[in-house]
C-alpha cells in the first residue's frame, strides 16, 4: 500500500490532541493528591476477600455483615453470580477468619475464591521498587537511544516516550481505574515497546537523508513516515489483537495490565507517527537557528576584527 | 509444475511443512501438560513471613535457619506435596503451597509462633515449649472431648514437679493461686487447678478444642517447637481451586483466540509469506515452551500474558521483513533478490526494535515483585526466540517457497503487477 499523507503540516493539531488527554490527566492527579491514582492494595496494603455464595445474596446483605464487624466502610464489589469482591483495610488472620465465618453463618455456604493480604510495608516497597525500576528503565532507554541515534532524534524519541507514559497514567487517573503491581509491569513494557515504532521511522529518515532527493526536510519526513506506515500500523495491530484477547477473555487478574498496555501501545503508535518526527523537525529547526545565529555572530566578530586590523 | 526441479522443491517444502505441523501437534500437548502451573492457576497459598526483632533480640541467620526448618515441619504435617520454602533477604521467608484444598488451615498453622508457656498466678514461667518431649492429641475416654497430652523432658519434669509440689503445700484446695495457666502465644488456653503434685512429667490440656482436628494441629505445632522469633504474615495470596481452574480456562481461551486472530491477520495481509510466518510461529511456541520447561519455570497468569504479548510482538519481525520484501519487489527486484534484501536490511531494525523491550523486561525482572517476574521472563524469552525464528526459520522456509515455480506469482506476496516497474514485469 502506498500512502501519501501530510503528517508534518498539521503537527500543531496532533500536539493539541495529545495535550487534550495529558493535561486533564495531570489535573486529575493533582486534584486527587495525595492519591493521584486509584492505588490498589498492592500499593496501599489491605485485604481482598473474594467469595461466591451458593444462594442469592445482595451487596447490602454483605455490607450489613461487615458492619457488624466494624468493617462497614469496606468496598464491596458485586462480580455477578453471587460473587463479591470485598476490599478492607489491613486486617489480621483472626479478623479475616471472623469475616469469613460471619458471612458463612449469616448468609450461607460460600466458596472462598481469593483471600489476599498485603502488608503496608510490602506496599511501600512495591512503590519504591516500581519508581526505581521506572527510573532505571528510563536511563537505559536514554543511553540506548543516544548510542543508536544522534542527539536530536534521541531527544525526540524520549519526548514521545514521556508522552506515552503520561497518556496511560493520565487516563488511569481520569477514570480512577485501580492500579496494581501489574500496572508497573505494563508501564515498563510500554517504555520498552513504544520506542520501537519511533526507532523504525527514525531509521528510515536516516536512510532517506543519506540518499536525499531534492526535497524539504518536511517532505522527506513525510515520505519516511508514509513508507513505514503499513509496518507501524500492522505491528501494533498484532499486539492489540493479543491485548484485546487478554483483556476481554483472560479474566480479572490480567485486565488492568492489558488495559494499560493497550492504551500505551495505541499511544505509542500515535506518538511515533504523529508527534515524534514533527518534534524532531522542530528541534532540528531550533538548533539550526541557534547554530546560524552563533555562526553569524562569529562572522560579524571576525569581520570587525578584520576591519580593525586594517 | 512443469520442470522436475520445481516438483523437487515443492516436495522438499511439503516435507518440511508437514514435519513442522507434526512436531507442533505432537509436542505441544505434552509440553503444556508438563508445565508447572503457578498458584494463581491451580489454587494455593503464597505467604511472605517477616521475622520480627524484639528489643532484646535481633533476628539472626540462625533464627532464620531454625524458622525455615520449623516451617518445613509444619507444612509436612499438613501433608502438602512440593512445598516451596525459601529465604528472602535477611529476615523474610517465602512459603508457597500449591493445590491446597483448605488454604485457611495452612495459613493458621503457619502464622502461629506456638510459644507454649505454663505460668503460675504470679506470672512465673514454670515450663515452656522447649521443655516438651512430646505432645499428642487424644480423645478423653470419659468425656469424649479432644485433649492434648504433654510429656516433659527431664528438666521440664523436674521444674513441673517442684512447682506443683510447692503450690499444693502453700495454698489450700480451691485457692485461685493454686492454678497453673497454660498460654499459647500469650493467649490463655486453660487455667486448671492443681489437685496434687505431678512428679511424672505429664500434663493435659483439656477443653477449648472445637474438634479433634484442632487439637491434633496444635499438638503438631507443639511437637515442631516454638518459633525462635515472632513472625508476622506481611503478604498472603490465597487462591481457591475454583478460581485457579477458572483463570486457567480463561487464559487458555485468550491464548487460543489471540493466536488464531494473529495467524489470520498474517494470512490476510501477507498471504504466502504470512503462512510461512505462521509455521515459524509454531516452532517459536515450541521453543519457548521447551525452554520454560527446561528452566523448570512455573507458568503464572502474568507469565501467560507475557507469552501472548510476545507472540503479538514476535510477528513484528516478520512484518518488518515482509514490508521490506514488498517494497523491494515494487522497486523491480527479482523475488530471490528481494527476499535477501528484505532480510538483510530488516535485521538492524528488528534488533533495535526488540532490544529496548528486552532491556525494560530485564529491569522488571531484577526489580519487580514475584508476580511480575514471570511476565518479565516469558516476555524477554519470547522476544529473543522470535528474533531467532524470524531470521533463521522464516528465511529458510521462504527460500524453499520461492524455489517452487507455482509460488512465484506476485499476488501471492501482496504486490500487484501494476505496482512494479515495467522493465521488471514478468520475470520475477
């Protein structure tokens, strides 16, 4: 397929579209401070009990039982089929036993499907480790990109990457989707993966620069993006197929992960096609301008020196 | 298929493809069956224990060794096969019990310090768990109630005899001070009255047991000994067998649907090379499973997510190559030259594109928690394997394919005759 879209000319529109998600995301995080995201028990510490009753039970019945144990402010989520996800603050083994036996005594036979507890220390560690991992991944990406590309491409690629992470985190902040430990995995994978398309396009720009025809830089970049467009879209499509299958069919546990990855992957494809290369052009123009100014300054200096020496 | 050469290469191709299919069908199921499943897929408990230092005593390596031994003992008492017990850091212990029918029971036994103390009314410790020689649960013949009989060692027997003698002689019958309280983990179990001095070194904990099983469990704990330091469960993930089976079934569906859709996608977009890519994917999947199996890796839910995702990313290598191939064909190259150029020029791109993802996965492996580590392993392994199969197997298969005259039509590669330069038409 041969495409010939002018991606570069409308770049202001593409930037605006990105900011339309990123800025509300940032605002949502600030407004919800000190919990910018809806952190699950993996981060905050706490208990999750998932039970399925043999007979019809309502959420309010469950709440009533919990209220009797001073756990009335727990989050109770009906998961269909008389199944409930109960999230409480951190409680010890005996309290957990009390909850389960109270539910059993008052509401009937149940199947205890999941019983999780994460201590506050573990949550803190996860947060710290997650931030560490993120920082290290960033540094590695910057190093890799700097080695593989010249400075300006590297900078543009990193900006695109920041864009993808902000879009993903931003949407999770806006919709208050719960984040768990797999979210960290998703963000790291996005950092690793979304750079791919950018690299492929920059690779093509570099190749085309070597065999440059009579064309402006904007035309050359457009040509490069169009040449790699099928690949950019198709490779993301196969990943999206895999993620959609996981999200829709894979069950509760990997849903957060698949959702975060899905957003990151789509954003990654978008940023590498619509924003990374235009940003590179922007940076290139900017740095050329500075060079020219510096050069002309130097030239005038040289001239004046020459004049005085006469 | 006019020439003998064409027929020959067709048969060669057919044999290779049939062999791959047979291998796929034959080895897939046994490999999957042999794979060890994680707790989240078959039910079980993961417990992270934190040994706690007290003002008087900081946790030492010896404490941890003793703790590990006692925990192994307790788990054995529960009759659980293949428990995983390992130290983490300087003061933590991971216990993983797969396929437990009653995870709550296991958790209850694991969390107990099992510090047994016999105390007088003024709080003096007469004997404690370390003075025990044996503890057994029995049913009392008269009351039909479960109870635990204790036997002390020599020192315990002596202390117990002395103290009971002292109580009997100092206080009159019925005096609350003539009691010896039995505490477990600082909780009062019973506070029996001392009828007479007990020189035999035997005692009974009576009453307060709901079932014989409860008494038997406590007896087992007492026999195993008290923990050298108090412990706390700081993380626990118990998955019931029904949820595990449910997750397993759901992941299977997700994997099958994902794979079929990706295969269809490749077929529709890349036609003949797409089929070749799909055959490569079979081998890819076998290699990944075989490596996982030989590493004795445990397959978890995040691990499965990593596998499926790696397939989605894996075909990327093929896509890069095939897009190049199409482009080279449109530029007027012959089929063979286009295939060679496609592979040669795509390699750096493929390497670049995957290196960053593997880097990120490595970071995740070294800094991630247990749950996401499986994901990091399967993802990075999947990506490396995919690169390998794309540049070796796909290339080999594609060379076989283009050797067959019937497969030398441009449309089979997704390129229209009108798209290539006039001079190059009709001679690919």
